[in-house]
C-alpha cells in the first residue's frame, strides 16, 4: 500500500513540474578574433580574444579576454554589441547587424597595442582630480593622486581598450599584487 501511495505522489509531483523548453537557435552569431602582444611579461606573448555570442548578431554579447602565454585569464570584460557600436539598443526599423560587421568590430577590438603608463596624463599637484588636470577628455582612476603618479612614474606596460562607444579603459599589471588592474578610464 505504501508503495502505491508513494508512486501516486511521485506521479502527481511530476505532473506539477514544468519541463524545460528546448529552443532551436539556428546558426546564431558565434564569432571571434585574436591578437597577440607583449603585456604581462617581456618574454612571451599574451593573447587578446574578442568574442561575440548570441541567437543573432543583433542580440550578441561581446566579451574581451586577456590571457597570458600559459592561458591564465588576466582580465575579462563583457558588454553587448549594440552598446559598443550603437551606444544602446537598436532603434526600431534599424538594419539587422551582419556577421561581417560584427567580425570587423571584433578584429578591431582585439587589435590592442601597448604603451607605457608614463604616457598617461599627469595628475597635477594643484588639481583636485585627474580629470581636472586634463582639458580635452574626462579621466577617472580608482587610485588617489600619489598612487596614480607612482604607477605612472614606473612606466609600466599599459594596454587600453574600448569599454563603450565613447569610453576606454587602460590596464596595467599592479607591481604590488601582480594582478591586472585598471589604472584609468577616459571618455568625453
């Protein structure tokens, strides 16, 4: 009798539960581009991978990953293709995004070049913020003036990437923690 009651309860519970819906997504948008450069060390290339994934290229999420020569991730960033290229969601009636357009974007996004932290703008002693030291763009840093200027003065390898349609972020390897960190972000 117990077995029958438990069996009926199991059937009743199974009938209440919803089965996951399986949706075929077709070809979708799965594209990538890679670029090698020297950033974390002077002896081996790091790899920048820009990737787009989505049911369509209009709906693609784009990611940027910096890995060292051993494949360890040093930095990751994610956004949407539309935020990066259009500044937000597409307007109604906009042309669909082609895979060629996304591939062109990814190839350009992954094509980093290195610079030195000494090339970043100076945070003047008399300025309240880094942004107040520079006229043409707005700058922001997670560091106070003393730490920022120390890192700038060490002339560290620096890479910058587009973080939105109108802004960029620059990364260094923090000499104290040996981890990748953003030293400055800038835009209009």
